[in-house]
C-alpha cells in the first residue's frame, strides 16, 4: 500500500504544541511527500502546533482546529463542513 495522504488527528495535551507521542511519529516516518491534514482538538490555546507540524510535513494542505470548552465542541459546524468538502 502506498500512503499518499494522511489525516493526522491528535489532542493537545502538552502545552502549546503536540504531545511527545506525535513528535515521535513525525520523526520516525518520512512524511515530506505526503499530503497532511492535521485535525487538532484543543482548549483554545493552539500555540505553535501547526508551525511545528510543518517542520516535518511540507505539504500541509488543510487543517481543522476543533476547540472544546469542557465537553462542548465550540468550533462552528461551518468550519467542519468546509474542511470536509
Ligand atoms: C495536560 C493537558 C495539556 C493541555 N494542553 C493544551 C494546550 O496546550 N492547548 C490547548 O489548546 N489545549 C490543551 N489541553 C486541552 C485539550 O487539548 C482539550 O481538552 C481536548 O482537546 C478536548 O478533548 P477532551 O474532551 O478529551 O479533553 C490540554 C489538556 C491537558 C489534559
């Protein structure tokens, strides 16, 4: 199987960027030629997460930032629909 694109879904839980496990994944696999669409759940302080991903993935085409307030998704559904299109 050849992986051409990847939707990378993760939750922010390490303060202003992705968790160490995501870092390990990005370091281990060569994603330079892959189309990457990060989907990031967060509490509203995204920090430099997307920039950090772009250091490993030059082909980030689209990103979806899903903001939660406690258990409630506060990102508008129009943002999600636009990402899916
Ligand atoms: C230890 C810890 C660190 C977190 N750091 C961040 C952060 O840096 N930025 C952010 O926006 N949200 C942060 N969050 C909030 C989570 O990303 C947010 O609650 C989650 O994406 C929503 O999923 P949940 O319902 O599983 O909590 C953190 C949460 C935890 C537990």
